[in-house]
C-alpha cells in the first residue's frame, strides 16, 4: 500500500517538473506502449509462424506493433480496419513487401516510410483521410495497383504521373470535378474507377485513353456521354446512377452497365445473333459448293478440250474427235477421273459425238489442220477419163 502511494507521489513530482507539452507526449507514448504490450489473442502466434502473409486487420491497433518491422520475410501485410494514423520509420526495413493494405484507418497523410518500400506492387489506402500524395511516392516504381477510394481528394494527384507501370487506379468516392488535360500521359492505365465523384460532364481527356479496358463513372452527375467507339481496348463501361436513360455508343465487345443498358444489350445481342446465323449459312453454302463436283458440258468436251489445250501447247495438230487411235478399238474404252468421281465412255457416247459433228450443219469449220482424204482426188479424175475413152472406142 505504501509502495503504491510512494510511487504515485514520485510520478506526480516528476510531472510537476515538466511543462504541459512534455506531459502530453509522455502520456501518449506510455499509452501506445500499453496498447502494444496488450497484443490480441493469437497475434503472438502469427509473429512466430514464419508465414510471408501477415493479417492484422480489425485488431483495434492504434500503432503498429514494433515486432512487425522485424519480420523480414514478409511479402504481404494487411492492417486494415485499425486506428492507425501513421507507421513507424522501421517499416521501411521490410523490403520484401509486395502488398501493403492500410484501408479503413485514420491516416491524413501517406507515411513517408511507405514510399521507401520500393518493391511494392499493390498499395491500398482507401477509406482514410487523405487529401494529397507526397512527391516521394515516385519511389514506388514497381507499383501496379493503387486504391485510394473514399478519401478527400479534390484534384487529381499529378504525383501519379511518375508511376510508369501503374495499371489499376481506384479513386472513386472522392471530390473530383475535373481531370487534368494531360491525363493521357498515364499510358499504362488499364482500369480507372471514378465513381462517386462530382463530374457534371464527361472528361474529354478520357477519349484519348486508348489503352483503357475498364472505366467506371457510376454515381456522378453527367446527363450525356460522347461516343466511346474510339476506345478500341474498352471492355467494360459503367455509368449507373447518372441522369441519363441510354448508354453511349460503344464497340460490340463492350459490356455496359447503367440505365437502359439491359435493353441495349438485348437489341445488340439479337443483331449479333442474326449476323452469326447469316455467316454460318454462308459458310455452309460455300462448303457444299466446294464439295459438289461441277461437270461443265458433256464428257467429250472435258476430254477434247484438255487434249486440244495440250496440243496447242506442244504445237501438234488436233485429232478428229470421232477418231479412235490405233490399238484402242479392241480394248476397253478410256475413262476420265474428275473430282474423285469415276466416269467412263460408252458406245452411245461415241455415236453421239459423231452425230453432233454431222448435225452441226453448214458453216461448220474445223479448227485443226486440213485433213487428207484416204484416196487422192487425182485418182478419181483418172478413172473418169478412162471410162470416157472406153465408151468412145465402143462407139
């Protein structure tokens, strides 16, 4: 009992020798030490597990336990939903960290030691009290994903221009009214969330963001949208809870979310289905046409035409289509193979060829060289003269 009162008196005497500011700092430090000493149940085991992932979310920490900064093997650290206002300088020792989640805390500024974690690829700062970003953020050259929704940004932070590999930027639920005209410099951006801000007109600079794949403009005050067809990489556009009734014009591959989007998608799907069916029918007709054999004219034409073409190429004379080569008359008639369909000559076919030549009538001209008769004309003239002489002698 006496010891206790003596201790209290000593502390009171010590405090009397300090001014008000020193007393406040000492009390605050003492309170933080008491909080750090009283680790929640199970946290000690987490420290000793050796797991590269440490989740201390929603533990009511007012300051980060000092032991965390000694876990050099950490790759992912989640301290969401606490009451942190800053982080200790020693956090910069965790150079293996790739993911740091500080959502739902009470930070008014980004702790500068965080800007020394140069291997970070994802940084979550949402639901804090941030109004700006420090210039030192440019040290995070490996950063791919930055989420800082539900803060108090009134202007777009140009410090982000110095992050050349940033692909995903979540800056919804802030107080933005405009975007800088040179936002197109962020060429690596693939996803941009701007929902829940104060845009009254669609920022024209977004039409120059040719690499954007996701654009979320929900819960703003825009009454119309320009055509977004020039954004060839766009795959998702959300405009829900804006004072518009119909979606903007977008490419056929873009999914839209908002007022009138369902009807728009149904009409587009019906149109695309009609185009698909038409393409399928055209493809089937083309396939059938390619598979069916097409015979031009009578078989003799393909035979004679190919033969004539061969003769013209070699300079040889054509052979009469009605003639049969020596030695082929006694054997089987020749056959022609066309498109895997075997065709053969028959006797009627040969007779038809002869008849066609006869029935073509006057004016038929043979294109080949002049044919020679088997019996020369001179023999006929000689026989006629001999008959006339015999008649004269008898007379």
